[in-house]
């Protein structure tokens, strides 16, 4: 068997394993979260966070307890500098809008949270991305949702409900809490790699020139290895969590609504191509961009009955945390959840959009300025 065929076969086997595990586990009161992968990922994460503390303790010891040894003090200062460089680099996220900012949206989220058994949302963050997400504070004392306005605006009413329910479903089984430490450790490793000078403009594994460059390459190899271990160790659990969230969302909004939301998330490549030639005709460039995206999406849904075949490449794509959309669609068909045809009625959505109106122009303008739906991660 050729190498490419072997890898394709192995990837398919892993996808099927996750799919079957999610199918067996769905419906249990609590999804299992502890496994060998989780233990390995947490061990690496603790090692990453402990490194800075180790340098700090060693540096302070040499400076304070071996005084006035100048050599020891110099080494201690070097260790303190390393501790500063190794200090966890975590991207901070804004707190978002507090409760009371969007009464209709908050009431809708509260209603869905109660129905799905999730904690109530504390803050809402609005972005110009084509996605949505949730996170929790330490110990899960508060929950925060991030909503991509273009994504939500382009969806139909039933799909919007499914998008909200899917994100809230992640809170039911504590998915953000399980991945929080590992995610922060990964951000820290990325920060160390940037400190070493590695990034998109200076790819990993570039030519080695001299001893200093050799050390830099070795350190980068170790850091990339640690990050890969964490990603591989959490792959199974994070992929399974998406299936479970899809199923819980389908219970509330119905399988048809969740299928619509999944297909909407898979159409980004096509929309990005359309954006390249889009020229606004009015001064409200951002709002016109959002209207263009919505019309294009709905035109595809109504005129193209073979949308799945057209999106075959997108539907089979796997990333670090999300299974292929084609598998997720099959999972919904396996469950056969009917749900209610509409969780949030049109009148409620009209109120929600009136609350969000001041933010739509800016969100659309950001999409137009970068000519793509998903903002790059820096």
C-alpha cells in the first residue's frame, strides 16, 4: 500500500472510531472526559507552566542564598531572564458585553440554556468571524459566548437557534473547562516559538547556520513536539465533543436545523471566492456585505439541491477539534432527532437584530476589508 493510501486509510479509521464512540456515548448523562490522552495532555501542560517557576526558583536561590558570589548572581540573573521569557503567553480575551446589554438575545440564550441543561451566559462577545464559540472562567464560575455576526446573520431562523444551542451544549459536558489548561499551554508554546523568531515569515526547519542557529532549531523542534503531543492526545476527546454538542442541539432545534448550520459552516471557501469580486454600491459598506453573504447563502440553499456534493471537499475536511462535516451530518441522521421546527420565532429574532443593529456595520466592514470570512489568528 502506498504511503498516501496508508495515511488516508488510518485517518478514515480514526474518524470512524470517533464517530462510533460518539454514537455509543450520546444520551448518557455525562460524557466521559478522563482517558490516557487527557492525562498525557495535562501532564505536558503542567510541564509547560512549571518551567517558568523552575527557572524563577533556581534564579532566586542563586542570588539570595549564595550571596555575594558574583558568578552565582550572574547565573541567577540569567535564570530570572529565562523565567520571564518562559512566563506563560496567553492571549487575553475581552470580557464582552455584560448582562443587560442585549435583553432579547440574553432571554433567548437563557431559555435555551434551561432547556438544554447548560449554565447561563454571563457575557456576550461579538466578532466579524464566521463561527461561534464558548469559554468558561476558572472553575466554571462564569460562562461566556462569542458570536460571529456574519455567521449568525446569514443563517436562517432555525439554523440560528441550532448554532446557539450547539455552543451552549458544549457547556453541558464542561468541554471548555476540560480543554482550557491545554489550550493555554498551547498558546504559551506558540509564544515561545515567536520569541525564538519562528512564524509564518520564518517557517520551522529553515536552514541551520552556526551553533546559535542549531540551538534555536533544536529548541523549536522540542516545543513543536510538545505542542504536537498535546494536540494528538486531545484529538479524540475534542472531536467526540463536537458530535455530542451536535446531538444535544438537534434535540432542541431539530436535526434539519443543525444540518443547515453545519452546511453553512462548510460554505466558507465558496463565500471567500465571491467576496473577492464583491463591490458595495452604498455608503453602508459593512451592512451591504452582510446582506450579500446572506443572499448568496440562501440562493445556494434554495437553488442547489445537491449542495453536499458541491461541498464534498469542505465536508470531508478535519481540523484539530472538529470532525468532517460529512460525518457530523451522518451522525445526525443516525440519531434521527426531530426536535421542534422553530425554537426562536421570527418576532424574537427581529427584536434581537434591532439590539445588534449598531454592531452590524462594523462587523461587515471588517469582513470586507480582509476579503475573507475567518480572521487569521496572530
